[in-house]
């Protein structure tokens, strides 16, 4: 306490260096750092990251621009393309809104903090930043859970349960609930949000927020993401078992044998195939075998743009890719944070791990464009229409 009191009574230009206990004036700082005080509660100055900060600023600027443009394009595509107006894509829009909040509303403040190695917004703005940051992250996790559940019900559930998220009203209500739950979860931490120098951003205080923050992070990032992974694993097992059964059935037809009695069918969504077995049909004679071996044509899809099995399987792969990128971008940061309880790891390591999480907010539109034909077409249409409209306005 005495040391801090002495530091606070010193003039700004003679703050003590925490490394050597020497006066820290303009002559000891790099160019552009003369106004930084290491004793400031909103400073993240560290001699080891003075040069590295420009890498963070460049990367953060790319994330902010790409994420803002990409997520706005995604929302416009979902509104303008009739084939994309589905219940599932309401959840995709919700994910884009959460990412847009971060890239447009929060990321510029992070870039500014790294540029100056100092939070310049004040205490209340720092608290608001921390709250919105975790609300956006929690909303993303909850939305990923809903997407995984909807894909599982579509593939493995009954026709009635598969239609649950196909209803846009249900999907809209679920999307709204993710924001409400996220806000209610992290709002109680308001008094302990503050600036964290190790990652040069505003977050909750690690010690003062326990055990509540530990429980929250465990629920969202371990239980929540674990459930998402479990649902995709169940989808994989179901699809693999169905594919194996279908191959056995096709081999039996080529061999001229009845094989396993059953009927190959696609669900209305066009995503599931299965063989329903009936032991009683096997004993009822030739006519029953003929009936059971008939291949029924797939019914009309429930949702516009649901397409056939291949397209719907592609949508599931796209959703899994979004989840996988989310996990991979957050795993290093969670590992560094959990493994460095005494805060002895280099500041640069903490910052690099934190900056990897930024990737999650800007990469989803790129995944949609690469992995989904409808999104790719919608993006192309929007990008081509934009210049034409500008030229029309200019000519007028």
C-alpha cells in the first residue's frame, strides 16, 4: 500500500518502472509512448509488447473490417434470398448479429487500446464493454447449441420434432431467448468488470468475480460447447450407420437377393435416410418382400431451400465447421488462462491467445461462402448489385 501511495504522489513523468524501480520518463519510453503511465489502472504497457502492438492493431483492424462487411452481407443475404429464409437460418442470422456487435461495436475499442496500450474510454465504458463482450460470446455459444439440436432433430428425430425449428416463429423466439439468457447470466458481474492489462481489454476481475464467473464459464464453454460436440457426434454416428445399412441393402439388390427387408426413405427435410426393418414382413412371402424393398421417393421438403440429402448434409457440415472454428479459436485462450493461475506467463502469450479469439467473429461469412451454394450466390448477387446501384445514383 505504501509503494502504491508513493507511486501515486509522483509526477506523471517520473513514474517508477516496475522492472527496475527507476524513474520512467519520456526518455525511457519508445516514440509515441511518452504519455503512458505503468501505474495507471487502464494501462497495459509492457516493454516486451511495445513493438508487437502494431501486429495486434493490424490484425484487429482486419477483423473489424472483414467481420463488419461479412456479417452485414450475411444478414442482407438472409433477407434478400428466398431460398435462405428458413427457420435454421434465423439462428444463422442470430449468430451474425452477435458477431456484428463484436466486430463493429467492440473491436474498434480493442484496436485503440492496443495502439495506445491504454484504455481511453473511462471506467463506465470499460464495464459496458466487458458486459457486451461476454453477452456476445454467450449468445454465440447458445446459438451454436440450438443449431446443433435443430440439425440432430432434423436427422434423427421424429417428423414432428424435426419441424420444430423449421417454424420461423419458434426460431425467432429461441434466438431472442439466447440474448436474454446471456444478459441475465453476465449482468450480475457488472461491479467487477474492469481493465485487464494482460490482454489489454476490459473483462471481469478474475479473483473478485469468483466463484460465480468460474461457474458461468464452465457452463458456457465446457458444458455448452461439449453438448454441441456431442450432438454432432450423434449426427455423425446416425449418418454413418444409415450409410452402411444403405450400402448393404444396395449390395443385396445387386446380388439378386431380398437382403434386409426394409424401406429406404428420406425425411421431409432431405437430410436423413434410414432403413426400417420389420421381421414380420420377412415371413409373409414374396409380395411382402416386394413391398418392403420398394424405394419411396422423397416427399417435398418442409423448408424452402432444404433441398435433397446432399445439400442438407452440406448444411450440416457447414454448421459443424462454424462450431469447430469457434472451439479452435477459443481453446488456446482458455488453456493459457486456466494454466496460468499465478499470472507468470509472458504478456505476449496472453495477448496472442486472446487475439486468436477475434478470428471467430469474422470468419463465419467466409465459411458460408465456401461451403454453401445458396450463400455464395446471394453474396455474389449483393456484391454485383451494389456497384450497379452506385453507378445509377452517380448517373442520375
